[in-house]
C-alpha cells in the first residue's frame, strides 16, 4: 500500500514547536498494515514546504543556538502595526477630508498624508468614502495564487439569506469565524439602523481587517489550532461576546477554507463551542458552510449536525455561482446542529418542504421511498440502486467487479483493501481500534518572548507573495521565507 500522513494527539507541543506561520501540529506517516512511522512537527497552515519549511522530528533534540535563531526569525516576522495602532490610524483617517483619504492597493493599507511619499510609486485609490470603509471585503483584494482564490467571499444573495435566517431564528449575537462579508453586513446595518439588534464579532486570520474594526469587533484568529494571536486579551473578548445576555441567542457561522483539515477545524470549533457551553448536553448553535462531499467527515466529529440543501454561492469563484444547473451547481452547503425543520429555505428559488423528512429540500431532490429520505446531495435527482441499497448519482452505474456504483468509464480497483492502519477488513482508518489517528488536538503555544501578533497564512491556499501581503501590508514587503531548520 501507499504512505499517508495523519495528525496525531500523543502529546502537547512545547513552546519551541512554532514557526513564523503559527503553532505547529504533530503528524505521522503510516504505511498500510504497518506500524506508525516517525512523528514530526510541521506548519499548521501550509502543507507545501516551499511556503513554510518548518520541520522537526518529535524526538529531535534542538540546540539552544537553533532555538534562539528560530525565536529571532519569528520576532522579525510580525505585522508592522499592532491592532491597537491600526485602530488609532483608522480614527485619524476618518477625520481627513475625502480628498486626503487614500488606500494603497499594493500594500493593502489605509494611508495617512505623512505616508504618501513612502508609497508614491505604488498604485492607490483616492477619495475613500465612508461606505467603502464600512465594506472592507470589497476594498481589500481577495488573496490568491495562480490556481485558485484563497479567500471566497459570499455573494450578496447568500449573505442576505444567512442574515435574514439568523434574524428569523431569533439570534442576536453572531460569532463570524472566517466570514468577513457577513460581519460587515451586520456591522453596517447596526450603524445605520437604531432598531437593528444583531451584533457580531469577527474571528479571522486576515490581519488586514484590523485596520477597519476595533478590538471588540475583530480578533486575529487561526481556526486550525484555536489560536488567538492577541493572546488572553483576544480570548477574553471572544468569551465576553459569547456570554452577552447570559449567552442566549448566540450562533456561530463559519466558512473555512475548503482544502483545510476537517479534524483540525472540528477541534477548534469544539473549543469555541465549549467557551459558550452552559451544560454538558447543550451545543452552541452553528452554521458550518462547507462542500457537501465533506458530509461524512463533518458527521464523524459532529453527529448532531445535518446538511441543508441550500446552495451557497460566492462573488469571486468562477464555479460556485447561483443559477447553474446539473453538475455545475455550487457544491457548498450549510451544516447545522439546529432542527432541520427550523431552516426555512426560499420557495422562490425552488426549495420546497418535504413533510416526511421534515426539512426543506431543493426542487430536484425527490423523496426515495426505499431509503425513506430525500437523498440527493448535489441538487440533481438521484436514483436508487437495489444492490448498493442506497441512492446514487444519476451518472453512476452498478459495477459487478467493484460491487458498488461508479461512473461508467471508471477503472475497477481491488475490493479487498482493508483498513489503512491495521490492514484488516470491515472498518476504515478513522474508526480503527488500533489507532489514535481518528482524533486530533492542535498544539498552540507561543515561543518564550514572542509577540502576541503572530504571522500565519491561509492554510495552504496562498502563494508566498500573498502571505507577505496578508501580514506585512503596512510596509508592502515581499520576499522568500528562508530555511529555519
């Protein structure tokens, strides 16, 4: 068999397992049916070592000189301004007349007049209006690499639907984890309408938003290891937000990077939920927005969740658009621990209520009497396979060689492959009794003396140049990470 890399939970990371991109995670390489390989620490965000080459064996002894060099390197790779400094800069910026409000597009930074000369050879926007300042996700460019966008931003249709749904369900506190456009819509309405009672707090890895929001409105946060870059002060801000009005009517809405490790995300979300938890049996209400093909992985960690049929679309994604049909429809859905019948989907878009399933479904999702469920995941009408004893995609056909349904022109594979860990049949790696790989605990400790604002990236989606823009936008630096180990 092949070799795979998995996350581990064997021990808690010490302070020296930190790279410029944040706290490290513990991994192990395993070969099918064989014992675990040697364990190692690597960057929690970048899976490409060309972006972050932090690597350390778990049992490796690191010299004091190497640790000191690593600490120095990390200290030198902090944002140019703290969150507090950015708030003060914003307060000065809004006092300027419109003709003196400039935004550097290259550095992604609001400019004060004293800084114009330094950015004279950069492209910049002039006459930045109050409306633009209230919509930073439209002022800032989405960070991207050659192949795909790192940041997908809700289209107004989906953003408005989410806000309307949140209001209709009676929620008044919205913890926005990686959902800047929803946060800015809430903040904008709250500043314009006196009777608008919904409030929000944004937790996001993109430090550029600290230019537009106070410490009570934005926390620099890494959702892959539950790491607050602002330290205990930021963590307390989040805790206080969750406990306003005795923690009633709070919901978390999160839209993680689609290529992220589900186990790492789930661990962080459980920690956020535990910050709110009032009793052992209660769960903080959650909307987790993610592609439908991750359903089984999400349910592994959150059995109480169910997937809604609503198709979430994005402004800056070529494929994830509303109105497409067949296989071209957006695969992004809402996973929630709320009762499905409470989630009312827009009838004008073709959604209807299934009285048997007690939930809203898409127009093409027909109820299967054999499965006793509306089984479609992708918006198309699925068909029931008697041999597989379940519904499958309309383009799939039963293969007698594979003993399951698949595309008609697929390549048949062996069906006797067992668990990747122990090699035995009857279960998968995630449920193997001989493995601890089905659980995950992140490792998040600062190095001694390290500043609270720490460099990070968008979980393997960003090019290196985008990383520099994300965390060093005030000075417009670009460059290459050097070898730290």
